[in-house]
C-alpha cells in the first residue's frame, strides 16, 4: 500500500470516528428540556437521541448520561469560539472597501478563522476521546467494525466515481 493511501485510510477512519461521536453529541445538543429528544414530534431520534450509531452500540443509560455531560461541557467551553467564528464570518464583506479588493484584510480574516477552527478541532478531538473512553471494549470493537464497513463503502463509491469519470 502506498503512503498516500495509508494516509487516506487513516484520515477516513478519523473522519468516521469524528462523524460517529459528533452524531452522539448532536443528538444530545438537540434534546428538549422534557427529555424527549429534538424537534421530532416528541419521538426523539432513533436510538434514544444517538442516531443509528447509538442504537447499534446499545449504550446504557449511564453511558448516555456521561456522554450528555461531556457534550454539554464541550458546548459550554467552545461557545465563545463559535461566537467569534460567527462574527468573523459575518464581517467577511469588510474585505472589499469601496469596490477595492483588500488582500491583506482577506488574509487576516482567513487566518483568524483558521486559528479558531484549529482550536475547535482540538476541542472536538478531546471530546471524542472522552466519549470513546465511555464505551465498553465490545462497543469499541463494534465501532471499529462500523468504521471498516464505512471505509469499504467509501472506497466502492470512490471507485465507481473514478470509473464513471474515466468513461467521460
């Protein structure tokens, strides 16, 4: 296997892990005060607010509670970063003054956004690490199997897309 393919594979696994854990976090953040999940007509999301992955991992009530606490801590600790990022995106029109392109302003704004994104990514990774630690060895094995299946599907889609591109 080539080095580039190994990096893609590792990146794919990391992306899936991020997606899986973030689906759990989003499920929690979408919860309502009455505990019935997000705005789904009171039904909650599949798997008790964890999407398909939560249902497949069979999380215990204690695990769900721990993950809710982790997600809430993450949301609180990153609120100011999200606010800063939202403000920077809202001020993107300031890079064109009176119809004149201001490259220095564009670069400065892009760098400021990138710095915040780095901090958010580090926080997300820390949160995911904490959530992963809540899983049992069996759940971790199940998650690894789901990652492998996802990677296989991703590769199949990529091969199909590449073969379609070659025919055109």
